[in-house]
């Protein structure tokens, strides 16, 4: 006590710094109570901030944010476009193969309310398995562009693949095509200024998603734009798991072969995919793009809804997307994801589906690219296996599994950027295309069946995986809310 009184009377610089940290920690405690999504999350931050403020204050600066309010205000500027999509969507929404009183129709309606507009028919799809097929298809579409090209990747590399697309985009600009490119500053942190300036000098408008409106905290690493979108002339769209880099072609010595999936869409649903880009562009630049919003229907007539989710949504849309899909299943839930750190609601939905006797399978990689996320996933294995979920690991010798694919019964499937983790469900901007078509579901089933045939089942309990791994996994799970 005497020492405390002396320090109060004769404050040293160190004492002042420690006192300031304590005051900031108290302020962050109130922030955490007001903004945490769950009571458990609030309690976790409060205990952390009070017990070890010197560690917790920096952590809160990086990870203690769960909403993106500025983006919410900006979104209102797109209200006319959204209204147009609703009107156009209703023109193509009638599907004689899906009666309005059928179970599938009721399942679709939940996704439509989350997305804010109807699913649309009149689309064709092409499943793109792995990098060569994906980038060949994207490059061919871009090369034929007549009006504009929209490109958005979480990661853009200044490597052979990145430079190949850059050269193609420059050629299209010379041909009078407008080109707009978005990247995320965290995912593309290694992108050189020379690469960016070279594109700008060629007439390509390339922007960092976060450039115009900075996050509330300059330390903040949440709210990553994890979308992978390409749109050509408003008629052709691509969405999936590939970023723009040589490793996605399997050319990385460290990661080896790269197992990933993308999707090409032609038809009215491309406008929904384009909306996600247009909103992000308005946020990053302050400019509303002049685009075509009425792509013509195709003969294939597949029904599609693009689910673009993020921290600016009114609800926890990413979590509800997975929960609604799993809850809609009557026979089967197959999910392929590189990461498994599930949101609590999604974890419950998976266990309930398995307990109902459904065929619930999770295909995950043995190989790791992020140690902490890989470790945390192990802490959930025993819990879901006890409920009857089948865990399969894509073998390390076959490379890294990065695809984000969802298959429900024989009725619909989704391809996109949503990982089965908290970050995708709550903190990232993501986009996936749900295709409500039995033939497409059969294509996805065949693809996943081939992947699962190569995979190995997880049979060992966590405590049988060794002292280091079992304890490290439990420690990593503490960070699950931001993984």
C-alpha cells in the first residue's frame, strides 16, 4: 500500500504507462460487453482484459471488433440496384420442377430471405475442378470481354499467373474494355507497388478494398474481403475457392498439389454475383459502377442464389447460411472445407443432423497452411464424431485441400469462398453460389466421392494423438472466435 501511495504521489513514466493500459482495458471491457456476439464471448474478453491487460489490450485492438457499420450505411446507396434484382429475379423465379408447397421450396425461401432477393432460374453452370480448369475458363472469358471485366480476389500474387492475367487485362483495356480489380490488403500483403502501378498506368482501376475507408482501428485485422469473383460483361460469372497465385495451380514447393473448386455461371444469377462486387467497389472507391443488370437466361434453366455474406449484414448471415443448409437436409450433408473451427450454431446443427441419422461427412485436409487453425480444428473432432459425423482427411501426400463445397441430399449444392470456421461465418466478406438442381448435385456428388475415396477416416481420439498435439489443440481452441 505504501508503495502504491508513493507511486501515486511520484508517478514514474512506467507507472503512467501501466495506468494508461489499465484505463484502456476498462474502456475495452465496456466495448466488449456492448458488442460481443455471445455472452461467452463477452465474458472471455472481460476476464482476459482484467486479468492480463498488457496482453489483452493489443489483442483487442487486433481482434475485438465484430461489426462494420460504415459498410451498412454505404449499402443503402445500392438500394435501387437491389430492387432491380428483386424485380428481375421474380421474372425468372418460377420453376415448374419445384412446386411452391414442396419441402425444397420452403428450404430455398430461408436462403432467399437471408440474401434479400429471390433465387433465379435460367442459368447454366460449369464445375471447374482445380486450378488449370479454373484459370483456363476465366482467361478465355476475359479474352472475349466486350464491355467490362470485374476481378476480385482475396490474394493476388505478383507471380507468373498474376502477370499472365495482368497482361490479358491490359490487352482488353487497349481494346476499349473497362477493367476494375479489387484485392484485400491482408491477403495480398506481398503485392508489390510496381505491380499495382504498372496496372494503373495501363488504365486498369485496381483498388485495395480497405483503401478509402479505413477500419476503426488501424491495427484491425478482421473484416477481410475473402471473396473470389470474376464477372465478364454482366453475363458470365465465376466464384469459388481459388485465389490468383501460382500455388493455386499446384506450383508451390511447400504446399504441393492444390485441390480446389470453382464455378462458372451464365445467366440471371450473374447479376447477384455482380452486386457483391459493386457494393465492395462502392465501399473501396466511393464510385457507383455503371453495369448491365439484366443478363439473358440460358436453356439449362438451373436455379441459383448467390449468398454474399459479411460483418455488415443485419444477421450473422454466414452462420445462418450453414445452419439453414444443414437443417434443410433429410438424407445427406457433405461439406468440404480446408478449416474446421465451427461457429457454435453450426456445430450444433452438424451434431443434430448426425443424431437424426443423416449421412454427415466432413472432408478436411491433413496438410496445414495455418498452424493455429489446423490445431484448433482437432479440438472439435471428438465432439462431432460422438454425434455420428464422419470425419475424413484428404491425404497430405496428395496435396492441400482448399475447396469450399456443400452438398445437401440430392437436391442442391454450393460452391464458393465460405470456410467452415468462425471467420467466414462472422468476420469475413464471402460469396457462394447455391445451385438448386439435382443434375448439378449429382456432378458435385461424383466430385466429392472421388475426393473422399482418396481420404482417410479420423478414428483416433484427441487424447490418443500425443501429448503435444492434444494439448496444443485445446489451447488453440481458445482463439476459435477469431479463427
